[in-house]
C-alpha cells in the first residue's frame, strides 16, 4: 500500500472485518521503537488514510502484532517494556479509540 509507506518498516497488518480499518506495526517515528498504527478508508475502493499511532501504552513501550477480536471491539497486541513483556488487549471505544491496556 503505497499510501501508507514511510521511512522505517511496516509489519503485522490486521484488517478489520469490513475492510475499512487497517492496524499495523511500524517504527516510522523512531527506528528504535515499535508502535501500532491505524489507517482508515470510507470504502474498499478508496485508499487508506493514516490516522496515526494508537495510544495503547506509554512512549517507552514497544507495541506490536495487533489482532482484532471477531466483533472488532478489542485489539490484542504484544507489548515489550523494561518492566514486563506479554500479550495485552485494549477495548476499542468511541469510533475505535483504545482505552487502557489490560
């Protein structure tokens, strides 16, 4: 997808069931830190528009490998911090805005 290509690496894409939202991992802002990004489109015939990184952790976390629940209401991801590593999830609320990871 050339519309989402940037400096750095894009990886681990996850498309929503309706095909209108794409979550992916990238280190585009900082080659040392991985974040989960969200891009949307109004129809499957349109290109994606990048909305930016999700706030599922803090600025020091490495968040990657997004996976959506079947109903599209939760996003699961791997988080690597100085204190902990593991799988987490966050409920998507208010037009796919994530809340605190659990």
